[in-house]
C-alpha cells in the first residue's frame, strides 16, 4: 500500500543548559512501534505512558543536541502520537523527514539519525519497514541504500546512523512476524557504510536486540530499547566527565565500549547475548563551528492528517475482532489512506439496523453479523474465564494440570459455538452471488476468520492437553520449563491442519479480490498471524 502524503514531524523541546543550546548538533528519530504487518515494539510499561519521546529527549540531552524551545534540533517521527494531528511514519513521510533533515543541515553540523523498528532483507538488499510497509513487497519499504545515499550527500561534517532494529522482548510472545535474530545477510547489508558515515548496529549476527516493558540491566530507565537506554546512560556518564564543546564530535566511538557493557547487562538478565557494533569513523578533520552562521533550518513539513470516511470507520467497526495473541484485545488499525473512489464499489445500501429488522430478507448478512458477534463473545481469553498459566515450569505439578483443565472448558465451548456459526454461514453461501460487493467481502472475510480461529482453538486445545498427559517435549539442560509460541504450521489433528490451510487460502482470496480496501489489510494481518502453536523451552 502506498502513501503519498507529507506530514509535520513533531518537534520536542526540553530546556537544557544554555551552553548546550548553540552546539551544532541535530537528531532525527524515526520510530515505527506498531507496524501494520509486523510485531509491535515495546514502548511502555504495563498500564504506563508511552516512553518513546522521553527516551529521545534524554538521549538528545546526553549527546548535546539542543532542545531549546526556539532553537531545538531534536525531531521525532513516531507512530506513538500524542495528538490526532501528529504525523505518522508512512513511507513517504519517512522519506520526506530524512530528506528535509539532510537538506536543512549545515556543513558544521553533527547529525544523529535513528531508525527504530523493523528491517528486512529481500534478495540481498536491506529495507526499513514504515508503518504501512509489507515485508513481502519491497516497493512499500524504505531501502537502506537510499538512506545511505541521502545521508552521504548531506554536507554535515559528522553523520551517525543508529539502527535500533531486530528488537525482541523475551517476556512477550510475538503476535505477528518479527525480524529477529539479525541475519548475516542483513548485517552485511547494514554494515556497507559509505565513507564519512558512522553506523551503529544493535547486535551481532544470530543475536536479537533486547527490549523490555520493565527495564533490565544497569542502564534501564524507561520501557523500550536496551540499546537506546544504554547509549543514553553511557553518554550521560561521559558528559559528567567531559562537557561538550562546539568543536567536539558527537562521541559515539567513545561511548560504545560502555554502551556494550550496559547492553550486555540487560541481555544477561534474560540469559542471552547482545553485542552492538560500530562501523565507520569520524572524518579526520571536522568543520569548525561558526556561531555567526544562522541556525539550521527547522525540519518542518506541510501538515497532513489522514481523515477516514465514516464508511471506512463503519467497516472497521463491523469487522473488529480480538487479536489471536495472548491478550483478548480488539485489534485497531492506524488511519490509513484508502482510495475513496475504489471504496464506492463497497458502499452501504442499508443500515445495520435495517438489516436486523428484516432478518428474513437479509439472511446472509444476519449470519455474518451473528458469526462476528460470536467470535467476540466466545473468546476463551476474555476476563472471567479460567486462564491457563502462561508458562509451565518443570516438573509439571497437579496444581498446574488443574489450571489447564479448568481453562479447557471455555475453549471447548467456543469451538462448539463457532462450529455452529460455520454451518450457518455454509447454509447461506448460495445467497452470496446475489449480495452487494460490501457483503460479499464481509462474508468471505468472516468465513475465513471462523476457519482460522477454529483451527487456532483446536491447536490451543491440543497443546494444553499435552500438559495433562505429560507429553511435552524434553527440556534442554538449564531450562526451567516451557512456553507456548506461535508457529506457521499446525501439527495437531489432520482435520485441524486442513482447516488452517483452508483459512489461509480463503484469506488470500479476500486479499486478491479486494485490493486497496480495509478487507485486504485485515486479511493480510490475519494471514501473518500464525494459527499454529508449539511448546518451546524457556531460555531465561
């Protein structure tokens, strides 16, 4: 999906000491915390406020980037917005932010560009994933080569890029695909640094970059990235001993050894390894600061707000379902720029109230609405239902088995109800050709979701039964138990595997039959949420 919109990059101001206000330093943070098709990043403690901007401000201050209310040079483009008018990190906005940041910089400036989110490798090339980016479609992604080319042309005297990517929270099971660990090919592509640019990679090949909702390690202050927290802490330690002067370079090379120690302490808390790397060097001779030169032009873009029509909002509300992750929360979409002309084919002919008042006239529509409501109402993860333990510690006890047994009842109930709804949808299938485009798409999507969730529930039931029958896989030395993690392939009964495959085929049909619409986006997200489960040793 493409976006052709520009937006205002939010500028954060936090007063700092007067001596820091005139340092020729600038920072741009591009943060994609909840991409459309990949796993979200940790940005806050449970129930706490978003910490993306707090982290950016603290890091900027530690690195000597001015944050004065009128001369500030910190710019944050994030999907974690603070107001409805804030820009979102669509591909075109990311490109515009980077271009304006580079073009507005002076020869004397020292720059830091941070990308927080996901990167993918396709055919040997590296891409950063913007908000709407589809990891299987390079045209929707931001090529890393373009970033390096744009940054290389910038006339600033020092240029630093920090790749805060390949992040993984060991305490949270991924609900959508991730891009971890860092592959050798991706590491190689990111490390192909043009002359004059310093690049920080978050970890070494085969490693992941730790993130957390509850800070760990010696540098942890805010929920989020262990790398950014460690850079901030290391920079604060150095600043206390070596105050910044205008002629200094941003001390990335100097703080990297301490940063690595702080990152290692966070990784050790999760019994894993993470080794950040620095590539490239500072130019031999930096351009001297010139206080007589006008300040760098502020990075500003024409404001743009994606306004979705009432009909798009109605479609999304009608199809809203709980996620397939561990938490039964309704998934929401960011405001996406759907083509209103295309959506005219899916215009509503009557209201839902009219449909409900005439159930005999609108049999297919009523079957769809009932199925959607049952998908919401019968979710076994809803509050009030007995919940199985998130982890099974070894050895398995009778108390754990009782918890699992109690949790199986709402799963069995949900399966029975949804099977009835599946039959009801099949009974009205002959009416589908007579329906409008909107209700054909509703029908196809709802039926595919029923199949997907029935497969997932049966898989869940099968995996929990393994606890009761003491048939979990053998544990390696040092592991204290098991956790359930998603997998692309169902390995329970053959009929469940068939159901999962049918759901995948049905979702693919929804995607191809309804391009550029909410149904396509919802089906793609569902397709990227694997229905299979497996028991995996706990490695922390």
